[in-house]
C-alpha cells in the first residue's frame, strides 16, 4: 500500500498566524519510527507536513496511484484542530486513518463529550465550564481539577482546593490557551487508560494499563511528567478481571457514542470506593513508543510494526476503493 504520513511540524506555513497555536506535536523521531515500521511491513511511505503546502503534496502523491493517508496531525491553530486535516481529506475524497472531523471535534471538546457520556449513562465526573475568573464559583466542590476545554497531553492541568486557587487556574488557562476552562470534580483514587483499536465487530480493547502513583490517591499526570519523567506503567493493571472488563466496556461505549474510528484511548479514574469514571477519550491516541497506548498494545502481543500495520488495515477496510490497491 502507498502511504502518506501527514503530521505537523512547521507552524509558520500558514496565511496568518494566530496566538492560539497548538502546543501538541509529534516528535520527528516518532514520525520516522512509524514510517520505518510501515516500510518494514512492505509499504511505500512518504511524509508530508500538514500546513499551507498540504494540498499540493496530496495532489502529487495521489496522482501517482491509489493510497491512504496515515493521519498524525494535531492541527496548527484555531478551533477544533484535530479535525483540520481530516476535513481537507474528506473534501478531497482521500482515504485516511483515524476518526472523522466530527468524531475528533466531539472528543476534543471535553464538555460536549461529557454531555454525550451522561446521555448514554457513561459515568463521568461532574463539571462546569468557565470563561473568566469573575464568574460564580459557588457551586464548585473541592478538590477540583481544572484544565483547558480543548487540549490533550494534560496541558494546563492542575488540582485546586479553594476558590482563590480556582480563580488563578481559570485565569491562567484563558490567558495561556485562549479558551475556556473546564472544572470537574477531582476523583481521588487510581488512574488508568484503556486503548481501543478496530471498528464495529472487529473492535478490540487493549489490556487495562494503570499509572503507578505509589498509592497516592491525590496524584495526577502532568505534561511535565509525561514529557520528562514518565510515570511507571503497570500493564495489565492489578485489578479484578470484572473491574477490567467494566473499564473496557465503558471505553467501547465511549468510542461508539462519539462516533470514533480505528483507534483511540480512554482516560479513567477509579475512586476509593471502586467507582469508575471516564474522564475523556483521546481520538488521536499518541503512538509514541513508550506511551500508554503502545505499551498496552505490546502487552496484547503487537510489535510496534504490527500495531502500525493493524491501524492501516483497520482503516483500509472502510474504503472499498482500496481493496485492490
């Protein structure tokens, strides 16, 4: 199969630069590793930066034959950034991996996702959304967790224990990220992730992974820890089989109700009484080799090369035009 990996690296190649540029980006080393993995599996692979030049790159690549885009784009700037490249690909009729623009948009907006979860009886923490520190915080119960409404990678996340801390956190998020802050009940307990890959009857949940906080129920993952001091991962998690199955079931439900495709990863907390809550689901789960999604996939028996091949084959099944490519 001919594969064009599309990612974001050069953020300067836009018509106009805005202050709200994404802070999430794939390391070039990971892009190269994914390309190498696909080549090992026998695919022809090129890479392209998803910026102003992307349509010309797409025209050039697909003028030479059928193929598929391996979408690793987080977007450059503006609203609903995960959806930007998929929207272009949809408009042009180009096959690609991963969720649709709608799926990415629903998952990235934490409040919208949680409203949908509640409608379908998927447990998620109570929450409110704030646009400034001057609003009424009287209904907030502490401790609470504050984060940007439409970010991933734990960017801007913090736990607050009183109104003063809450106001500072909301102000920081609105000023730094140029978006609203979501404030939700902090679930004291343990933290897990569940990866998911496939579609419909082929949907597979990966082994439940736990982040080892050393028994501290108040610990959280921050961006700094993820990037510089990764927390020890336990996979499969040391929990009863019934609990693991419940987490996997809720992940499948969340995946379905948001209309996601191909692969994703749910973030989960379990409180001190054993109650399970879906915090959010990342529609563009990181494929960094030491990340939780890849770690769980390896525990399920996938090599890195096998996992990249699985994602490609999962996406190809959705495109009859590629069946003979």
